[in-house]
C-alpha cells in the first residue's frame, strides 16, 4: 500500500455486509487509500471514530440501532475535521434525506451502484475521486495558485481605457461538491432583488436529486425554479436547473433563446457539466453573460468561464476558505480572467449588484 501513515483513512458504515465488502474491495485497490474501520450502524461508527484516525466516513442512511442522519449529527459536532460522504440507494426518499444531510454538514453524496459491472466501475471511480478530493481539502496546500481575494483579474470588458458594463442578460452558475448548501445560501441573498435575468444552474448531481434541488432553490430564491425542459423558451426571472444525466444548454430560437437538453458525451466525467452550459451562454448572450463557479472538485467550468470572458462577459469564483473543495473555482480563477475570487457570503451580493447593473 505504500506509506500507511500517508494513506487517506476511510471508514465504511453500512448495515449490509455485501455492500461493505464491495466498497472495501474498491478502496483497497487504490494504494492511496486505507480502510481504517468498518461499522454496521451509526453507534458502532461513533465508537470506532474514538479509536481510529479517520479522514473520510462513508455513511449509509438506513441502518438499525442508529441511522445515518443521527450519526451525522454527532459526527459533525464531535469530529468536525472528519469529512462525511452519504452513500445510499437512489430513491426520492433517500435523495430528500441526503439533501438534508448536506445541509447538516455532510460533504457529498454518492449513489450505490445498480446491477452491472459498468455501474460498479463508475461508482468506484466517483467514490474514490470524492474521497481523495475531500481528504485533500483538509490540508493547507492549494490546488492551484489563486488570484488574491477580491482582486480583479485581466478584464476583457475593458475598452478605450474605460470599464464597459453591458446590460446583464443571463446568469450561469456551476457547482459540485458542497454545492447544494452553497447554492441555497447564494439564492437567499438574491431573494427580492427583482432580477429580470434568467439564471441557469448546473450542479453535478444524479436524476431525482436535481428535481428536489430545484424545489429547494425556488423556496430559497422566492422565484420560479425547475429542471430545464428541452425546447422551452428562456423566461426572464426564472431559474433553470440542469436535469441529472443531461447537459443543459441554451440556443437562439425563432423569437427568443430556448433550453436544449442532450445526452452527449460526459465532460470531466460529468453529465450535466458546467462547461457546455457556459459555452452556450457565451454564444447566445455574449457580453451580457455573467457566470459564477462555486465549490466543487475537478476543473469543470474553467473553459466555459474563459468562453464567457472572451465573449466580453464576466465571471467570479468562490474562494478557497469557504469552499468544501476548492477545485472548480480554483481552476476557473487560474485562467486569470476572473473578475473576483470571493467568500460565499459575498457572491450573492455581487451578483445582485451585477444584475441591477450597479457600478
């Protein structure tokens, strides 16, 4: 396994011995990971956490004695440095519980694989990538060299020595790991802003989750929000969430822009992905496009942000300190084209000012 002291320590918590075995085999195959403990319920998990060093807990939802949510409540208080990934079957009820778990402090969610080798392979790749990203986020080393907080980067909207502020016509928001609570906080800050612009959101999530996320965003934002539907006109003031399993883009229609959904190849192993959405916003809205990249692992969104900037639009990213994983926002900031790198609390107000066309 290499240097055991440097390995990422993982605990598997699931009442199914079969599931524990499958997950353990997947983790054991990676030399950077070590299964430090296993438990069949939340109570056993809490005892194990007092006896073993653990970086990441993989936590099932429904278990005897003590279920996942009750265990999570204790873990976030008693072991705040430990990252928790909820791992459960993909049902609407479990999706609702998992979104609640994310609000309570869980870092991410992974759906248990359906039958088939391909599904298990995809599950393993997704799970291992998230474990590594979350474990890395506990350290102090940066993912890439960032811009200084609040410092504007090279601004392609500068012309003739003056900052041009075109009318903002559409917003695009991208997020992944840690995204749901960040999105809700951002949208609460936008509530009552009276924004006339449509807002497109891509959050890396499976189907079922994205529909529930749209419902939560609607309540947080106080404006209509739903999963995008292929061919529907883009309406002012509405929020469109990319459905799980589908890329969501926008294109010019006969009288107005329309939503397009497709199941093209994943980008950055993701579908939906942020890059195609932002590329389409740049193509349709040009210098009227504004984007924001929130917390998430990987680099999805960086190329899309670059397209927005080169079309004359603007984008910002979340900073490292407030990101669950500073991957996506770091990659976008590293283009050198971001207008600002901001704490989460400042992103909603910044977008509010931008959509109200304040200086």
